[in-house]
C-alpha cells in the first residue's frame, strides 16, 4: 500500500497521518492516490520527451495532476470534518 500512496504522502507531507488513515480504510482513496502517482510519472515522461506532441501531452498531464491533487485535498478535508450526532427530539 505504501507504494500506491507514496506520492500523495510526499505532496501532503503535513497531512501524512490522515493520508495513511484514509488509505487504510478507503479503497477509492487508494485508487485516487495511485492515479495521482501515475499521472505525475506520465507528466515527467512527457516533460523530457522529444516527441512532436510533447508540449500538448505534458500540459494535459499537468492539468490531470492538479485536478487529482485537488480531489485528494478535498477528500482529506472531508475526512477531517468531525460530524456531531443530530440531537433527538
């Protein structure tokens, strides 16, 4: 599991404990972290590519990485919210 959440742990270093906790109990979050790492690997590959479509593909990957970063951040924010039980009437 560490491998699939490693990149997220590095990007959200101040929230590592929460990343670990959420990843331990939420398969969807783990998948999101895996997609995040894969997107960044692709971004790096296109960054150094000599292919003619390099700039376009790199820009797409940057956009995807940022979108996934925002999604992970939202998941962490939502996991941090303490829900209080509704009072009974």
